[in-house]
C-alpha cells in the first residue's frame, strides 16, 4: 500500500524540470500540495514558464493549511511552504513529508515525520525498477540548478549500486 506524501516546492519544481514528476504517484498516494507551495510555484512561473503547476495533475491534491495547523509547530525560521508541509503532515497524521531543506528536514524528523527529498525519491524509484539508472537523473538535477553536494551525490549512487 502506498503512503501519503505532502510535498514542498522543491520536489514539484525539480522532478518537474527533469520530467520525472510521475514518479510521485507511482511511489506514493495520495499526494498533497499545500496552498503556500502552490503560491511559491506560481511565483516561480513568473521567472520560468516551465515551472510545474500541480493543479494540472489529476493525482495532486491541493490542501489548505490553517493557522491552528501552523500553531502546532515550534518556533522556526523556515519558509512558508516548508512550514505548511510540516504543519499539514503533522496535524493530519501523514508520516511522509517531501522536503530537501536541512532545517526543514530536522524539524519534521523531530516531530516524528519521515522525510524524503528529491534524491531519495529517485533512489526509491531506482530500487523498485522505475528507473534504470540514477546517475543521469542526478546529473540532470544538478544541470537544472539543484544543489547536491558531492558527498551526497556519491552516497546516493552507492546506495543505488552505481558507485
């Protein structure tokens, strides 16, 4: 059975840019996108027209995040999209949050959430046979501007058996 996932802007943005957005519904479900994330992606389209709009995907479920959802979080300096993802996942008992920012990941994990980022989605897809090779996808991410340190790059390839 697939686990629900609440996704931050980075997953939508970069999986869209490397044309691997369909990995999300293949691996998770349902997939929620908080309104602040939709707004961040809308702003992104002003700068780059090819920025994905999850509203066009039948499997993406836009959700509202209330003030009481956000009030459940400890004080933090995260962006609005990241806070919304964590708050929605936490208050709606969704255990997987799609986040790449280190501070956001740490906060989510401190609240008992599991976290997966773009490299983790690609690695999981490789492990279940949805991708033949991980290296070209990681290289495409980097080409599109995704920041992936050399140590994590090597670690993910090693975990995929592509060292």
